C-alpha cells in the first residue's frame, strides 16, 4: 500500500531515534511500564511520531493496567489503519498510522466505553501536543 508520507529506511533513521525506528518502522514493541506516556495524565493530542498526524485525544486515554498508553478510540477513525497481525503465534489487530504506515501498537476488544476497544499504543510511536490553556 502506498502512503502519503514515504521515506527510505535511511531517511527514517535520520529522523527517528533508534527506539522509534525499531517500533514505527519495524513493528517492535517497547517494554511495558517503560514508555514516557504509559502513566501520563496530561491533556492534549497524541500525534504520530513519524509524520505528525493527530491520532488520539487525551480525553480517551485510560489506565488499562498493561503498562502502555491505552485509548478507547482514535480521534478520527480514518487516521489509523487496522491490519491483521499473525506474528508471535497469535492473531491480533495491528494499528498503523494511515498517513505514513508507522506501527503504533494493537487494538483489543477488551476496553471500556461504548466501543469496547482498547487501543494499546507504544509511547515511542507518539508525541503529545499539550492542549492550549
């Protein structure tokens, strides 16, 4: 699939930290309870760390107890791409940024709220833009 933002691995490596590259471009996962946003309660908008696309509003973030930032839904459903992931002997639903294809995390059907979904994201895939007060 073609994305609006396409770069070579070298260009991504120059833009991203090694951890961000491993997660966003190679579908890695940060260790639980280590990312900067897993226990963050700041208000604002979470953007893709690769291309800056707004993805999640802090008002939809909740403590899932998993050690990763979790959200009930994306700001705009069309901002993310859901892809079947059969890696590691499991069947999961991977969440990617629809603009750059960056791996964000996975979505699970065990969340609170009317949709019942838990968007379990990697902190390294996100940047938080604080809401203007």
